């Protein structure tokens, strides 16, 4: 669509005829959209998973969900889904569902297959399967979540990825930023294939390159040992080199 602004304008069309709008305001553009909607007389429910002042707040680190000043402890399943939980709670709040009613259901939310789906390998290592697809925001959340999990388990953190695609002119920059985030988290980066190899290595100079995912996973499992965490971030069709 040419630019982020063009995407924002197109996506914002969904709120034009809405009387109630639920928006995650941790993104500055959506925070601005929430203000615009409010100025147009719409009911706006602002949600946050990053500590912003909002009607609904989810704190994945503390394991709490709050509506206004009322807060309850919850367990959020999956990795990097706090903002999705916040939006869901915001929708429930818009429908006047009390926090005491919805909170007990939050600990058993199913995760979609291959979307930050954690599972334990026979070795004891945790594999976070986020291979369905990848975008910069989702990948960043998955990396943060995987790194935190590895730290709590006192094991190594390994990211296995071919990188992200279909990002137009910003693809190199976004892949470089993703690999730099892994490096900052003191994680190992195992690059699959050659599509984004140069960009990923530029952000993580000690990255290792593998011809295919099975080979990369075998090396990752060896590196992870019994306590490590492996994040599988994206998977590309065979026609990508």
C-alpha cells in the first residue's frame, strides 16, 4: 500500500460507522485514532499492555488485568498475546461484562496453532512455535516473551528464523532490527535460508546460517540443552531460497 500512513488510513475505515471503538493505545497512531474517534462523539475504550493510562490494562509481567481501578490476577497463556487479551477484555467491558465474570476465563484461553504456541521438547527445552507468519510487531513481542522465559529458566535463548517477507522497501531494515533485538537479548540467531541472510547478519554478526529449518532446529535443540528456549519465528514456502 506504499506507506504506513496509507495502511493506517485504510484500516481506520473500520471505525467510521462504529458507535463504540476499542483500541490498543500502546501504538501512537492508534492512540491518535482513539482521540479522533472520541472527538467525533464515539464511545472509546482504550486498552494497554505496556503500562499506558487506559480503561483496560493488562500487565503480563505481574499477571494482572485491570478495568479502571479494579484489578485481578490472571495467567495469560501463550507468548506475546497480552495486547490481544487487552482488546478482548475491552470488548467484554464494552458489553458490560463484569471483570469478576470474565477474569476466570482468561487463564484457559486457547492459542492458535503455530502462533506463539509453546511446547516442550523431549529434551526439556521449550519450543515457541511462531512459524505461521511474522510481522515486525508480533516478532518483537515473541522475542521479548521468549527471552524472558529463557531468563526465568536460566537457559539459553535461540531464535530460528528465515526473517520476514513482503515488507517492501523496509524489509531489510525490519529484519536488521529484529536480529539486533535478538542480539540485545543475548540470544543466539540461527538464520534459515538466504532470503534475508544479509540483513539478519548485519544486526547480529554472530548469527549462524543454515540451509533449511530441520538442520537449524537440530542445532538449536543441541544448543538449548534441557533448559533453553527456542523461538521459531516464521517459516517460508519452498520457493524462497
